């Protein structure tokens, strides 16, 4: 056997092993994330109706208030789809009168903006957001719980 043939004989098993490893990943799990499954996940609707919107508004608003235990005149609207910056989102309008010291500050009106059923923004109300809102009592906001 020549020297050259001896060198090629050692290369052949390495080439076969490399081919087996490369093709072995085609039939089974490689341990890498399956990107096709990522694409199959359900897309969440950005305008998903905000279920339990009263609790979500209360829980988002309370931490922003100075004295949430002394509120009165709580009122809230039902979620309504409104145009916002070229898109549409559910908006809930809320009114309340917060106490500071010994006096109430006056009725304040805010708007909760929802994305995929969750509050993402809480802003001062505008005529466009809450001008036509129909309010109902919101005792959950006034409750000390």
C-alpha cells in the first residue's frame, strides 16, 4: 500500500462520521427551538374586549392617587372602541373626586386605554376620548379594600 492510500483511508471514516452527524439532525430533535411552532402560536387580538375592566382600571388607578381611601363620586363608562393615533383601542372613562387634606379636589376625569385586554395607558380625558361617555356608579373605586 502506498503512503497516499494510507492517508485517504484515515479520511474516509471522518467524512462518513461528519455526514451521519449532519443528516442525523434532519429526522429528530436537535435541541434548538422549533421556529415553525413559534409561528403557529395564536396571535392576541390588540382589540380584545377587556374582561373585568372595572378591576383592571381600579388596580391601575389606585397606585397613582395620593389618598385612594378617601375618594367619592366614583363613576366609570363601559369599554368603547375609539380611534387613537391611526389605530383603534378600547377606552374606559373614569371619574372620581380625591380628598387632599380636609378638602376634596374636585371631580377628575381620566381615560384608561387597553391593548389586548389590559390597561396600557392612563391619561387625562379629552373630549374625543370621553365626551360621549355614559357613566355609571363605580363603588369599587371608593371601597377601602
